[in-house]
C-alpha cells in the first residue's frame, strides 16, 4: 500500500510542483508523511494501519519527484549531478540508520508502533527547516517573480556568473511564453523531442528497478536464508552490512557522477551488476546440486555485496539525476512525476513478483532473468541516453531538438566536456 500511495503521489507531485512550486510541494509531502506516521502508530486495527501506509506512500511519492528537481534547479551545472546524488545518499543512508533505529526499538514495549511512529520525526524537522529555504529560482523566474528569482540566484553565483544565468533564464522565459500556459500529460507525447526525453528518463527509472535493486533491499534477509544462513539474527546482520554498502557506494557515486559523467557511470554500473547477478545465479544453481551449501552460501553473499558495490554509485543516482535535468522547465514537474511513477510501478511489480518467480523457477534462474534485463538496460543507455555532464538546462534541451530533427551536424557531446582531452 505504501508503494501504491507512492505511485499516486509521484503522479500528482509533478502537477503540484508546476502549479505551486517546489517548496510548497515539499512542505505538503512532509505534512502528509507526518499524518501517515501518526495514523500507523496509533492504528487500532490492520485497516487503519493500511491507511497510514498509504498516506506515508503519498508523501514519499511527492518527495521523490520534488527533491531532485529542487536541488537541480538551485545547483550550478558543474556540480549539479553530485548535489542531486546527495538526495540518493540521504535515502540509502536513511535506510541504514532505520535498521539501527529499529534494532534499538526491539528492546522497547510496543515495538512496531514506535518503529512506525518515529518515522514522522525527520519529516517534522524537514518541514521547519524548509520554511527557511527559498523557492527554486528557475520556478520563480518563469512564474514572473523575477526579483525574488534574482535574489536567490545572487546567493548561489558570483556577479559574473549571475549575469550569465539571468540571460539564460530570460531566454528560457521567452521560449516558455511562446508555448501553452499549461502543459498536460498528453502534451508530453505530442512533441517528438519530449517523447525522446521522456523515453530516456522513464526508461532509466524502469531499468533501475527491473535490474533487481529492491529484490536485494526488500528481501535481503530472505535471500541470505535462501543461501543457507537460516539464523534470523545472522541474516539481518548480513543485510545490515548490505545496507551500509549501499550508502557507501552512493558516496562514491556523488564524486563520480560529475567527474565521469552520467552515461559512462550508468554503463560501467550495469556491466558490474550483470557480472554480480551471474555470480549470484551461479551460487544458487551450484548450491542446489551440491551438499557444500556453506561455500556457495558465502559465494552468494559475495555476489550480493558486489551487486550493491556496482549498483549504488551508478544506477542508484543516475536515473534521478538525469530526470532532474533533461526536461524543459514547463515539462520538468510533470515529466519528473510521470517518470517517478514509472519507477514506483516497476518497484511494485518487482517486489510483488520476486518471491513468486523464485518459487516457480528457483532462485538461480530468477537472477539469470535479472541479468538478461541488465543487458537490455545496457543497450538502452547506449542508444537513448545522452551525456548531460556539465551542460546547462538550455544545452540539454538543444540535444533533444537536434535528435528530434535528425540533424546530421548535431552538437550533442558524445563525450562530456573535458573528456576529449
């Protein structure tokens, strides 16, 4: 139900972002999340608990759309990828901390109520801190509040760079005024350049999930037990280590995404994920035909750790970063919401089908299927995802126009700026 709520929250979050701004969207997500946490904590029966989960999902869905866009629009282009990736670090780091917090609450009466209720505390903190943060300068400028936009930009850029940014915003504003005042969901599919941009963004979000990340994160303890570690405590301890690796890998990704580039990082990440999934599949296939379960169990653990080590720096942050920067301003909220909805739908499909598929085919063949999907994802990135490292929003928009027009002298950089040397 949390995933269902997140899908709806992501789908409506794009519209909220465009209509009311990034700041108000974040504040509304915090309010809904706190309300859901309280409902879960005091739930007298399972039905009220399910309602609380749904409300929490709504808040998560809106936040998943808003945070990357807000960060991207308030960031200089040369460090935009790293700053957007910090949002993913907060997610993976928060997952690790939640393991520790829940472990502490196992010693408290009313364990599960505390576990669910305390999740509202970070949302309360963010709500009050967000009150002191400005609205996105790009959203302000394009909503004709230019003086406030310039005031915000002046806190980000030095005077020389400030003038350049204002000129780019002015050009973007002129182009936006030539478009319709309101953009609907169907408008995304009417323009070839927007179809190409949305295909790249939504495809990355789908492949992020279908390459299996949440089978590892949701069912980590279960996978450990499938590998032969039947102790609940040991399985949870190994999963805690996996969560820590996820957070550490994201820190590496923050550095690499603006140095290596989004496209190269995604491709290298997928190559490592493929090898890790093949290792995992091999460990489970060999385990079923051998009595040496201990050896192959540890091989499976190594496969999971390697999977996270390759996934976290690349396919963890890259889809969110790319989706925060590939759409024109008037489409950024709605396309970001639609692509995030694709992510949550894919998440739900994988989460609900993993155990059923492993029960029908076996764990080894299931991981081989994920490895095959990873090959498709690798090909998808090569064909459809351009490099956006170091580019302004206007330069990224030009890429889609040139691709849509089939220009033979496209100015799209196959290598990111500086890589040619």
